């Protein structure tokens, strides 16, 4: 995970597979990057696979930050479909 932060937001860039093992490893890093009062954005432009464990992290952050301060951008069609099937398509902004 790479991050880019400014006064308004923190963008977390993910790549490859976000499987259960990776999710467990990334969760503390995501917590550290999350800053109250800033927008949190997950960039999925390089993500090929997402597990239910990472969906849980996304849902947790959405509930914590609110729909105006957390979203996912640049998902590939397969990833977008996973969010749609899970009923979480509202987390994605085009």
C-alpha cells in the first residue's frame, strides 16, 4: 500500500490481490493512514482481486468516515461487480 496525503485527503493505493492474508497485514497500515477530519480514498486502479475480508475493511471505513468522506475510485470491472454483488456499489465514485 502506498499513500499520498494533503490537507484535505489521504489516498491509499492498492495493487494486485487483496486477499484475506493481505487484508490482515494491511489493516493496521490503513488505520495508521486514516485521519479524522480528512477524506479517505482507496484507489483500486491496480487491484485484480478483492476478498470479503477487504470488503469488510471498506465497509468499516465507510461507516467510520461517512459517505462524503470515504470512497473507492478506479475499480476495474471485475472489482466493481464484486461491490455490486455485495450491495456496496455506493462506495464507488467514478
